[in-house]
């Protein structure tokens, strides 16, 4: 099988390529990635893939690469909410125009397409709401990031219905694991703690995220790619709702520090309160189960990875902190 993996130099995409290399040696992969600030060629070092640096909105390049592929797994996106509030423009370009460009090429060539999306398309839940997101939850995105991801999902659905494209969509909750950019919550706090800086938590810290190890996300993507029903949406989550304060405390404990040594900083505008995934369809229909059921164990191995791979994250750290300082303090 020949896969075109977009965004394969980013956090989840590079873990997908590594997992696929280890577990499916029969799959050949071409990675298309623009190497934005979030993409890092080093995350793919040593992996037997073909790497193409380029933009998913480049029609000619996309045409050539989709023509050669049996399936497209589409990870590429602008992915960070805080950046989308500072400047939505690249989010419209990549998440909407880029996805449209890929869909048109897949339509021309009849190529199987899997679209990677987020639970944020559903908006947020109250803390005491017993509900969780299901594939039937109405779309209600809050940020420029989540609204462009919602738009990209709707493009995929329309291409299935109107053009018969063989596509599936998965909407996953918050991922953690190695190779995640230091702008994101968990790597930002781990690398801060390595530098002796206490965790910086937005608002009251009561916001809840539903955490999943990146390998569990990517194994679920493989389940959908191989056995998912065309036109369906699968929600991916591992039943791990935690408040940001709880995660910050777990990290402080991992560093042997006072678990309450947290700095509450200005909140994110429009900050979603709670996400929660009901992954019944994925579990019941496709038999998927997480292989990292313990968040604390996964978090400790992630801490170890950042301790052992400082040369990977250090070059980006100062600039990320400077931009947070300009926005939040
Ligand atoms: P990331 O920001 O770490 O990586 C994104 C990658 O896309 C980077 O390598 C970047 O260079 C590349 N890219 C950006 N614009 C591009 C363009 N125009 N052309 C080609 N490549 C481009 O993101 P991530 O966290 O790995 O997320 C991957 C996907 O998973 C995204 O679609 C995101 O919406 C989705 N997702 C992420 C999470 C999460 O917790 N991180 C959860 C659910 C879904
Ligand atoms: O739910 C899936 C989404 O998860 C993905 O679609 C996004 O691509 C991914 O970035 C992530 O979005 P969040 O906005 O939830 O992730 P982030 O890591 O930015 O923040 C997680 C929570 O932590 C959120 O409630 C904001 C908060 N936060 C974040 C940072 C960077 C802090 O309290 N302090 C921080 O310094």
C-alpha cells in the first residue's frame, strides 16, 4: 500500500509514520509537509520514507502526489488555538483551502481519503453535563482553529455525498506524547519545569480536556482506514477527562515539586470549558481499545522523552515563551 501522509513532520503525523514503519513494513509512505514552525524534519530522521517539502494548497504538487498514492491520510493543519486567535489567516489557507485542494485531487483519481480532525468542532460542554460528544453532536466551533477544522470536515462530507469520494473522518481528543511542539500545554509545562519554571495555567485551571496517547490515536486511525465505513465519522478518545489543574499537579509531582506551585495567568479568549468523547462506535464497530490506559504512566514516559531530547525542543522554546509573554502577560 502506498500512503500519502500530509503533515507527517508534525506531532501526530510523525508518530503515525514511526508507528507505521514499526508495525506495517509493507506500507510505503510519502510525507508531504510544508515545514512550518510546527513541522520538524528531524522528527522523521532514520525512517524509510520519501519526504516532499511543499504546501497542501499547491494544486500541481498535490495532483502529482495523490496520483501516485493508494490512500491519503490527511494530518496537515495549523493546529494551535492561541495562534488562530492571534492570526486566523494561515488557518483558513491550510485547513480549508489545503483540504479542498487534496479533496479535489482525490476526487480526480478516486483515491481513498482519511481526514484527521478534532473534537473541538463540537464546541464545549459544561463541567457538570453528563453528556459527551458523539458523531451526532451538532457542530458548534468556538475558535478560528476549530471553525476551520469544522469547515474542512464539512467539505469532506460534501465530497462523499456529491462526488462519491471514498472518505472517512476521525475526530480525536487532546493528544500527548513525544515530539509535540513546546507551544502546547503539556510540553510547555514539562520544558518549563526542566528549566525550573512553574506551570502556567490559563484562567482558573478548571477547563477539562480528554487526554489520549498519540499512539492510541494513530492505531485508531489505522482501524478506520482499514475497516471504517465510507462516509462515516469516528470519534477517538480514551475516557481520560482531567482538568488543567490536575494535569499541572501531576507534572509537578513527577518533578518532585510542590503540587500547588502553579501560576494562574490570563485566560485564552473564548476558551472552551470541557471536551469529552464517547468513542463507542470505534470500540463497538472496529474493536479498538487504547494500549496506554494509564495517563500517569504515559505522562511519565513523555516527561522522560523531553528530558532525554532537549536538543529537539530547545531551539523553539525561547521564541514560544516570548510570544506567550507578549500575548498573555
Ligand atoms: P502540528 O501542528 O504538530 O503539525 C502540523 C503539521 O502540518 C506540521 O508538520 C506542519 O509543518 C504541517 N503543515 C501545516 N501547514 C501545512 C501546509 N499548508 N502544507 C503542508 N503541511 C503543512 O499538529 P498536530 O498536533 O500533529 O495535529 C495533526 C492533525 O491532528 C491536525 O489536523 C489537527 O487538527 C488534528 N488533531 C490534533 C490533536 C492534538 O491534540 N494535537 C487532537 C485532535 C486532532
Ligand atoms: O481537543 C483536541 C485539540 O487539542 C486539537 O484539535 C488541537 O490541535 C490541540 O492543540 C488541542 O487543543 P487545546 O487548545 O485543548 O490544546 P492546548 O495544548 O493549547 O491547551 C490545552 C489546555 O491547556 C487548554 O484548556 C488551554 C490550557 N493551557 C494551554 C497552554 C499552552 C494552559 O492552561 N496553559 C498553557 O500554557
